[in-house]
């Protein structure tokens, strides 16, 4: 039987709050050498690509860690660990954009930072949209939403207007699957 690639020797929580936990693990590699990993544990989330009449609906909000407003696909998580991912996607879409989707298809699961974080997200394509009222959370009070033609979203990614890696990776997967 072969040795594991990496074995955890010890683990401790270095920091924890309501939204995340940082774990510090002492590890042993297959060759016997030891090392240290810091792992960010955050709950998984959903990303929704709202697509209607050749336009993508994006949201813009202030992102504190980078101190600027950013355009991105609607995304978020719920505190209920038993909620179905499709329900979370529908809820986040309606909350952030006011849109209701007649069609909601899960496209895939992506790990955006698996060298650092355990978190992943599930990408959904929302179609057959109908407008309704937004239901923004207190932390989203500055959020705005707007629909953009596909060519403009591509231009925004190329010129650096859209810099959110989750949105760019999701867009790329949707294009590779020929869904946009």
C-alpha cells in the first residue's frame, strides 16, 4: 500500500468567526518532509448567470477587501445547510436582481481557490426571466443590477471592468459549453 501524498500530522484553528474559519495544519509529505498549510474554510455558495434576450444580468456592489465597486454575477449562500442548491440559486437571483427564472439549470461545480480554501460554488444558468422586486439584505443596500449585451460583458472582462474571478471563470465555462 502506498503512502498518501500528504498526511495531516496536527491541526489547529487559528481564527474563526460566523463566516469563516482558518485552520493551520502541520503536514507530512510522501517523502517524509514536513510542512505547514493554512486552510480557509468557508461554506459553499451559488453563482447565477441570468440570461435573457441576449443579455446577461449583472450586479454591482462595493467589495470591501478591494475597496472598489465591482460588477459580477449574482452569488451567495444561505445559512440552511439542508437547502437545495437550486432553491438557493433561485433565492439569490430574486434577492439581488428581482428576477424570477422560468428555467434554472446547474452547469457545474468550481473550486475557485483550492490551493488556499475548501470553498466551492455551484454555477447555475437562469433563463426565461421575469422582473419583480429586489429583496436586498442589509449588507447589499448599495447593490445595483443591470442587463448587458453579451458583447459588452466580454468587453468588460477584457478591459478589466469585470475583475471577479468567479464571474470570469463561470462565463468561460458557459461559453465553452455553448450556453451563451
